C-alpha cells in the first residue's frame, strides 16, 4: 500500500548494498591491475577512481549497518507508521 510518505520513510537494503559494493570494489581493483599490466594508465586511473568512490560508499554502508535498526531493521522491527494527514 502506498501512503505518499515513501521518500521520508524508505529503507535501504544495506546488506545487499554491502555485497554489491564488495563485488564492485573487486572488479575495480581487477580493472586497475589489468590496465596497468596492459599499459593503459588512463583506464587504470578511471578504475582507481571508481574503486575510491566504492570504498567511500562501502564505509558509509558499514557505518549505517553498525548504527542498528534505524538504518537496517531486522524482522522484529515493524515498518514505520505513515504520517498523519495533517502533519507536514
């Protein structure tokens, strides 16, 4: 059921983001090594920038996971209640 409050009460799938971030960092590192070995420093630098961005995202994800159920609720945490109609 849509309530219209989804932008403020949405929850992120942090565990999925965690694993996707690890997967992306592994591929970016593979790209850096491969392009360095092939002699393409520009592409290696681009993969390095992607790796750096993913490392920052990974750090944020881990921080949110450690902050507990506000960011990553378990099965025992009910969904947020939608705001009342008069509240803005």
